[in-house]
């Protein structure tokens, strides 16, 4: 299997507030899965981390060998890539979980993209924040 591309996003209504995550996976140009899930009350940064953790969990479960993850959260990308320090206790905990999950994968990368290039994951995260739950394979 070639490189799997995964887009992630988190959403918090009223920050903090009702939150959701969106995750979309592609094999080349073919969409292979989508996730929209509510995560309850949280901040937008917590939601962003939860989306990343969900992506790593999916990749591990499906035995993907090479994944490239894209997020529009500069904070999550820079902290997970150890380019920024993580000072907040809860953010540090989530960052460590993300790094732990990533460490279970053979090959992975995490890159920042502008919000306008992450619309599909953004829409799914908003569905999740609104109470939707769906996991679909395509």
C-alpha cells in the first residue's frame, strides 16, 4: 500500500464548549475513510489533538505503513514535531499520547496546512461538535 494521506481537524463551539473531531483518509486521490465524532466539552486545542490521536489510532489499526498527516493547527503540529515546547499540563499529556501513538507506526509525518486546504476535515469536525457520529469506509 502506498502512502496514506490523512487530514485532521478539531472544532469547539464557544471554545471551550461542545467539541468534535474530523478525520479524512486518502490513498492517492481515493477517499478511503471519514470520521466525524463528538468528544464532549473541550477547547479547540484539545479537539485538534484528539483528531490527531484518532488519525494515528486508525493508521495503527488498519496497519498503514506510511502516513502523512495534515492539520491546520500550528500549535499541534509544532508541539508534536517537538519544535515548540508544551507548557500546559493537559496539552503536554495529549502531545505525549499523540507521540506515543505515532511511535507505534512504521513511518509518519505531520505537516501544517492552511485552514482553507482542510475544508473536508473541518466540516466533519463541525458535524461532530453538533453531536454527529459517523465512521465510514469508502
